[in-house]
C-alpha cells in the first residue's frame, strides 16, 4: 500500500488475492475484506474494479461479479476506479503459472459497468473524475 500526500491510501484489489480464483459470492467473507470496506468507506483507499475474468468462471458477462462491484461502489463511489487490465494476462493453475493472454473483449467488459453502475454520474466519477483526482491530472 502506497501512502498519498493527502493521507489516503491506494489499494488495487480484485477483492480476491490478485488474480487467485475464488468464489465471487463469498468474497465478503474473505479475511481482511471488512478492513478493505472500512478503508473504502472512510475514503482512505481506492479500489479498482477490473478484470472480472481473473476471479469469475462465468464469462463472458460475469454475472457473479455484479453484486461485488455494486457493494464496492455503494461503499464509496468517489474511491472506485475501473481499468481494462490490458494486455489481459491469463490465469494459470497457480498464481505464479504463466498462461497465455485471456481473449478479452474490451467493449463487452466496459459495458458491464453499465449494469454494475447504472447511474451515469457515478460512472463518470469511476471513469474520469476519480482517476483524475488520484493521479493529480490538471483539468483544463
């Protein structure tokens, strides 16, 4: 975890163990998930919701990821980020196993955000406002 000058923290999380497969419906019971939610609610962490293929086995629409994405967004939409995870590293049988790239459809995965976050103002936060603030980009 890297501290920001503002006192916040950055966390990159798939809500599982950085690509280790898990049951998305049981993520909330995993160790340290409550800690992540507290940090998120207090505005002390950023969580990137991305690469559902790294956690879910239910491609191409990953319906089991929707409740988790909604839970994280509801906790603090000002601290959620989205990313494509390009170039889509594959998921081998172990965390250190090398696997071919995942055959990802960017448009389809981005469109999942429409179902996870139906409010366009919150989607704008996730896709534009939050990364702008986090990265301290200057807005013209």
